C-alpha cells in the first residue's frame, strides 16, 4: 500500500485512498477540472484531475477510489495529478487503511471494558450494563465508533479508548473518597458517551446525524438508560434517576451544553474523569502530530494556549 506520508515528488503511483472532498471547477480557459482531497490513515493530500476523460470513472465523497497519478511539488507541498480513477468495490479494501484509528490494542481495551462490568457488585447496575454492552448490535458499533467529530478521539475505536480511560480514572477517584459509590461511578463512566453511537454517523462520514443535531448524545444517553432499565423487572426508580443524572451532568456546566450540573459525588467524579481524559488527549494528539525539534508545537485553538514539549 502506498501511504500518503511516504509520497515523494516526481514519482508515479497506483494506489487506493478515501475521497473526502470533491469539487468541479473551471480553469482560466473555461474548461472543467476536478479538485479532490484524498485520505488514508497517515494523512491527507490534495489532488487535481485536469482532464475529465473516460479513464475517470464516476465517484463521490466518502468513496474509496483507486487512482493512477503523478506526485508533484506545488508551492512547497506535494500534490497529485490524477490520470485515472475508479471507485473501489466493497471487498477490495479495508476501511481501516484509510481512517485514523486508535493506537491502542483493541482486544486489550475490550478486556478492560468487560473487567469493569465484572467488578460491579450491585445486581441491577450489573444487569443494566450487561443488557447494553452484551447487545451485539450496540457492542459492534461501540467497538469501532469515534468519540467525537474532531476534538479528541475522533478515530476508529476512539469511543472505546476514551470510555476505558475515563472509567480507569473514575475508579481511581472513587477509591479515594469513602462517600463515593464505585458501582455508580463505573456505570456512569461506561455509559456517559453511549449516545455518541447515535449522535455521530459511522465512518467514513463520522458527522452529526439529524438526531445528533437536534437532541445530542447527552439526552440520548439518558434515554437509553430509561429504555433499558424499563426492560429489567424491578429496576429501582431512584437508581434509574441517579444514573440519568450522572449522564445528564457529565459535561459539568451549562455553558458546555450540560443540561444539569453534577449534584452527587458520583456525577462529579464522572464529569471530572471525562473532562480530564478529553483535555489531556487534546494535548497528547497535538504532541503526537508535531514534527521537527521546536519546543512549542503550536497554538491549540480549543485549549487556547501554545503547547510545549518536555524533553528532559
């Protein structure tokens, strides 16, 4: 496979990439050409189709395409001049090759997830977690879903990675405070972003669904708890209410689109664990993406600060 990160000017390639942008434009002579952006797991690259001849087959954004192209240097950036292109058929590619994915071992993350569920002692909380995560449809989606569109963990299995990290943090915090109910913390951490399965579409789009735009993952997560708890005979109403409160308050403050602020210690722990992993992951991703020897890797718009490497 010809990775985008390995491309060098003046070489001719035949390769598969994911199309993430497509636009038909006109050159100064009024002739149509196509500008596209291609992606694999290592990055993106701009491409131009200067002549829309029979060797350029129909394709759309989010299609995997097979191309023949020349790698050129344009304004100090490499770019593809594409001579042939056709849409790749299912079975001819593995989507993981074209989308950023977790660097963690997914099997290790899965084991951690089920170990957390096994730790739960409260019978109704455990039943609820098993009813959700042992559901094959939900679980298969959960394994590959992203945790965000772009901010953090915005890649294949990002939701699984984020959830495991948040739960680890939550358990450690709950063990520091006698008043905290660890079973509630585990459940809150495991379920806090479950609504992302419906807020964001599957890859390769990974974009907001209509429900995501209109309702959002926080409320949808609370709805899932309500629906699943209602299917468990004798599930305590107070327990359902507390679990829904933990989900509804996990963004912490109203200005961060949290319908409620944490009003119990378990909700506060889940909020802080989620907040910590999200913020630290933003730093981690900025550092991982940095190149060169500069101490400062650049200004982070969301964190509103310049990020510095530490190389002691």
